[in-house]
C-alpha cells in the first residue's frame, strides 16, 4: 500500500519534468496543443466593406502590378526558427511570384510568400480577399492564406463559410492565439475585407519588451478583435513569446497552397 502512495506522489513530479523538457524543445509539442475549440458565434451576415482608398493612403496594390511587393522567405514553424527568419525577412529574395490578372492578384501555389518592399510600424491596413468559389478541401486546407503583420503576426485568411476548424485558426483569428469574436465570413468566391489597426511591439535598447503588439480588426465591417494583444509572433507549434525585432518590418501574404486572391490593398501609417 505504501508503495502505491509513493508512486502516486511521484507522478506529478514526472509530469512536471516532462512538460518543462517539452517547453525547451518546442519541436516536440504536438501542433494540436495550441488549437482552441471553443465555438464562435456563426450567425453574423454582412455584405462587406469596400470602397476607394482615402487620399492620404499608401497604395500597396491598385490592381495594376506587384511593383510594391517582392518574394518573401518561408514562415517559421516555432519560436526557435524566429531569429533566422528575421534575418531572411530583411534580405531581398527577388520579384513577387504571384499572378496579376483583371486587377486582382492571386497566389501561385508553391511559388512562396510575398511581402511589401516597404516596412511599417503602426498602421491601418485595408485588404480585400477572396477564396475560390469551387470548394476544394476542408478545415485548414480550404482557401488558406494569411496577412502577416510585420511579417510575424498572422491574421488568418481562410474560407470559414460553414467550414469547421479550430476557431483560433478560422478566418480573422490571430492564428493559434485568439479566435475572432464572431464569424463574419462571406461565402466562398465572394470578396471580403479586413481593416486591420496594428500597434507594433516596442522593445528598449537592451531588447526588453516595453509594450506588446495589439490589433483591432474589422472583418467585412464587423468588429472581430478590439485591441487584442498578441502573445508574440505566430507559431504553428508550441506557445509564442516576444523576440526583439526592428521597428519597421514588411507586411507579408501567405502562399498556403490555395488560389486565394487579393485586391485594393492600402495602408495608412498611424
Ligand atoms: Mg494561414
């Protein structure tokens, strides 16, 4: 009987040893561990939020060409890869490899991510996007792309019209960090809009975090995040935390293997 008592006492200790070892080795976390399946209200319908850019906006894509964009490095999977990625983010990788046709840019699957040539700190980004009208795949494999604020913090782009997945990975989520307050998605093949108000993280000269990054997001004109804090850069595996980075970094768009299109992309610096 005493033996059993000792074994039971020892179990929590074993668990602690195991979890701290896993924390050190981000790679060994199962990627499902950061999925949050708490349901999100799916009843909001909206016609979208479109229109001309304000006169003082910086036009990033007006439908003519990708001259304000270039090829971007592949995204990091976990926090250990961030330092290498940050170096790659500040290196040139050649022209943006996506297709422009009829005033619309579309992901060329397998060609890689793209990013703006300019860097930004605090800004309002307006971007319109569309997933393919023909449904192909499900969950994360259906119309997946992403808007990477400063190349590090993803607002998920996904066909989330009657397409269940973990809500902190659905359209409008701070991917794997925070689900949107409501699902304001429009059907596949229809244009949708994001208005993203981003406040960059601030680090002191020693690299210490002074202020985390915050974001407010309208999806099709509906508020889905209000001054929501990022835990750190967007990771697929394991938890996130801040790593110091430059004040100005580019805005990235993700090639996740799906034919997602974009139009009317502009930014107003704050
Ligand atoms: Mg994505």
